[in-house]
C-alpha cells in the first residue's frame, strides 16, 4: 500500500488528462506545417509507410495504420521499434517512408530505426513532444505534439495529441495524392477540429461515471479490452494503461477473435471492457453477439459506446458521437480515468509506477 497522501495519488495523471483538450487544439493548429511536409515527401511516390514506436507511441501508430491504409491507400504497418531490425530492415528501401513515434524523443529503439533510415536514404518523419530530443535532431522532418511537459509516466495527453498529428498527416497525404474527395477531406477536418471541445465536455462526465462504476461493482485483478478496427488500437492502449497504472492483468483482443479460446476466461470476477461501434455494421453485430454469449459466463461487462441498450451491458461509459475512424480519440478517455480511479482505490500512484520510466532504454 502506498503511504503517500491519498489526495496526491495520480495528481499529475489527473491534471494531464484534463489538459488534453488544450494540447490537442494546439497540436492541430500545425495544419500548414503538416501540409508542407506532405508536399516535400510525396513529390516522389512511396510504396509503403512504416510507423514505429514503443508502448503508447506504438499504439498511436497502430491506430494510424488504419487511416493510412483506408484513406491514403498506401500499404502501412505499425511495428514495435525494438523488433523493427528483425522484421522490417531487410525489406525497406528509399521508396518507403518511416514515421518514428516517441513522446520523449529519446527512445533508443525508435532512434535506431530513424538512424537506419538515414543510412539507407529512406525519408523519415518523427512525431515527438520534445523538440530538443535526439530523435528530433536526426529526423528529416518533425511534427511536434504541443503538450508542454508530461510528468506522469502514464502518457495520456501526448497519446491523443499523437493521434491528432497522425490523423492530420493522413488527411493531408490523401488529399495531396487525390485519394479522397474535397467533401470527405473537409468533413474529416471539421470533425477533427471539433474533438477538443467534445473531449473537454466528456472528461468530467466520464469521470463521474467511472467513480460510479467502481463504487457499485466489485473490483477485479483481471480484465479484457475488446474492439475492432481502429477501436482495437484503443483496446491495446487501454490494456496497457490498466497494467501499468492500476496493476491489473489486462489483455486486448479483436472482437471476433475473442471467442477463439480466450472467452473461456470470461467468468465471474473478470471485467470485460467492450468498445461498441456506433454505426450498425458487422463489427457491432459481432460485439453484440459476443456480449450476449459472455453473459452466460457472468463476467462484469462494461460498454464504452455512444449509445446502446442499457440492458445489454452491466454498466455503460458514454462517449459522444463522432466519425468511426476518429472514435479512438474519445473511447480512450474513460479507460484513462478508470485506470486513475482504480489505482487510487488500490493505494497506488499511477504517476510513477514502480520500475517504469517514460523512456525506453532497450
């Protein structure tokens, strides 16, 4: 049990979650910079885009690969930076693009990947919150998240700001290459620019719901986070937050994969966080069928959604409506707040979890 004053537990995490709307708004003001970088890089054709990072930054890249593939229509893949030398280095060439992601800009694996790109004359872009970092100094082009200093080890506002940079970059590339219409481009940008206001309103409402959730349900030390498409990126990031911040064994699965074995572990005492799509499509159908199937095993099922039948889940954490591709900006907020409140309930300080640092040293 942490002996720190309980009022101080997670105080930086809490502040930085509430800082998110302003950080995202400032980050998105760099539209002209991103547009200029796009023109310089894509004057020549690119065959593939590789996004690389560690931890939370890897998850922002994992989110972005869906946008790059679906909007830009260039093969894109997110890879863990430490695995990049073993998986990608043998096939990459100057016709590709490397995007390195690191909040600190000092992650050794990401730096090594950019150094390799420089050695092989492969264009490189970095997304970081630290303009003075080594990563920023060695990369061809940099786009900075405007988050000021993030103190908590649990990256919260920087994660969402990275989503903002990568979404803006995908839109500018898609527009420059004529892969999307003017109407789609404008609708995405308008919705993207509306997100800081939606997040600002969401945070206090979600915080209240999270407190109600943990006061009404027995706490758990086992949790699964489920989602499909770009929501699977949120599931990955959410599971990481629960592990590092609340010290809960949490794992993530694509919705349709969970019945292939892991569902056997969905039992009484286990929490299942389900990210439920707002649009009526196959993914939503799969999630509803899975929830109904899991109910027979009696886990606690929490729905993160813009609106579902309240009887479908045991508890609902509501998020505003947005474009399906942009839902990860909103769906991660309840999980960040849930991690914060669970850690406080357990007497843990999620600002500085034991044995964790903000910089990957491997």
